[in-house]
């Protein structure tokens, strides 16, 4: 008996030696990239760091060394050295509220409705690949895409194509079809006899709500998106009024189901009754959040609810001032500023979001940063909202939105100091995603 045990033991230790050697070999064969950054905003630290050497192996950052240290001399012969002494280096940026399947629909070209009524899905998917590429070109290496607007599970397909290396694009966290109620989403305004498609999955009642969440999670949703308000208008006393959609019971069924899958629920919510139901129903993030009362801010702090404001989109395309729509548009913007300032002051967790797609993808995503700074954020707070804070929202703390050992090598660079002029972030010159350089317009040696 004893003898027969010895042989397997020897074999086992031999095997483990071989596998150790193999592991060391693969570790050492992962390509090494060294980036020298003149200035580093690492996504976490309160102030920038200078003359930093970032070491990357494969797609992971393995070392970040400060203070003018020498370039390591013991590098493998095939190591890549990227010298950015005149640049400010940052983590890849995160936009936590986008729509790659929307293109800033021009009413003159048929607006939103034409997307669902006349465009084949393949056409919309082709355009979504362009949106994804546009985001990556601008240094946004991660998006939380907040529903496909009638394009079904198209976002899951785009994500697969990016992950498979077929098309360039950011890391996607997708929410697929989204959920609202009867009377709670376009297309609308058609004759009742005509059945038109809807931009979301429509539910009525907690059973349908739970079933919709299950279906979307089953088909690849990373987040569930719920519309808790729909139409908005200016009320009799000049206040902004928003039509609530789901009941608390309907929302609770969705939140309960989604949390069971270890995932989270994002709630489009402008204010009023719909906002209250969103908070009482346990939403994880409030999208837009145009109108927050003091009590609601306190409830968000208590519950740890995120706010994903989207300021810029409410400052464009206003209807004429003397129309009800024009008054509503102006009221939305002015309320949003007040609520943003209030939430910021109170310490509500804020993640950067834009509603790109509502804004044409030809426009800069980073236009949101100066709005946040104008409404009270420091430039560093605004940057962290699009890096480490947004990563936390995505449950990717330490992996995304930070330049630190163990994080994915998503790295961007700009020329100049974004802390002095935040608009500089509209001109990202260098983009690395997952350890691979996607774009480098900088006049630097490689
Ligand atoms: Zn949106």
C-alpha cells in the first residue's frame, strides 16, 4: 500500500513543478509596457502625482512608482516604452449613462419615432458600433449603456463584438430593453387602432414587472433600467410636474428580483411622486434626478443611493420660450442645477453621466465636466465622478477608474492641466484600453 502511494506523490509534485514553471513563463511572456507620465491624476488621490512610472503586464497595471524614478533597466527586450513627459495621464474615463442606439434624433429627420418605425435593426446596430468607437476615441473606456430604445438586446450583441475583438469599443455594462408602464413611454400619439412598437418593455402589475426583469437578466442585462417618471410639464404654480409610472409594488418586484441576481437597478426619475416611489422601492441609482427635495436627499444618503445627473442634455435644444414645451425645458435645467448643488453639498454619491445618444455622438462627451464644475464640483471631484466613483457604482472598485496595481490597464492622456482647465478633457490624445494602445496623437517617442 505504502509503495503505491509514493509514486502518485512524486508524480503530483512533478506536475506542480511543471505547472509552476508554466505559470512563470506565461507571466513573463505577457507583454510589458512602461508609461512615463509627467503628471498623473490616478482617479483616487486628492492631488496629482508627478514623474510617475506605470508598469503594465498584459492588460493589468502591476506597479505605479512616483517621484522621478529612473526607467527600469531590467526590462524584457520587447517591452514597449511610452514616454508622456508633457502629458497628464488619467484612468480611462467612465460615462455611466449613455445610449449607443440613439443618435441625437433630429426632429426634422423623423426624430425618435423613425428609429423604431423605419430603420432595420442591422442599420441601428451598425450605427451603434460607430457610437461605441466614438466613445473610445474620446477616452471613455467604459460605458454603462442605459437601454437600447426599441433595439431589443442589441447592446448585448455590441458588447459581445467588442469583447471578441471584432470591433473597437469601451467596456460595456448594458441594460437591454428597460421597463415602463402603459402610458409611460413612446412611441405614442398614434391612433389607438394602430399597434406601434414601444421603446421599452411595458409592464402592468408586480407579476409582469418581475417577469420582465427576469427575461432581461436572462438575456444578458448587467443592469435593469426602469422609467419611474415620464411626461413632465410646468404646473399651475410654475413648478415642474412629472407623471409617475410604476407603483412602489411594481418597482419592488423588479428590485427584489434584480438584487437576487446580484445586479442593480437604475431608475430614470425627474422628481415628485415618481422620485419618491423610486426611493421607497429601493432603486440603486437615480438617473437625471432633476428635482430632489431635502427629505429625498436625506433618504438617498440613508439608503446609499447613487445620483447620476445628466446636466448638458437639458441645456440644448430648448423649444421657444413662449411655448409650454419651452417653459418646461427651461424649468428642467434650472431645477437640475439646484438639485445637483444640493446633492453635492449633502455628500450624495455622484457618478458622471451624459445621456449621450440623446446628444449626438459627434459632440464631445466631456462637455459634461465643465457643467459639473460650474455647479460646484472641483475639477478633481468631477474627474473622480467619471473614474473611481463611477467604478464604485459599477462594483468595479480598484479594477476600473484608477491607475493602481491590480487595475485594468485603461489609460488616457491629455496635453495640459485639466485641473486648471477642465475643458481639456474634450481633447484626449492618448487612449489605451485593456493594455492595448487604441489611439496616440501625442508627439511622443514610443
Ligand atoms: Zn437616458
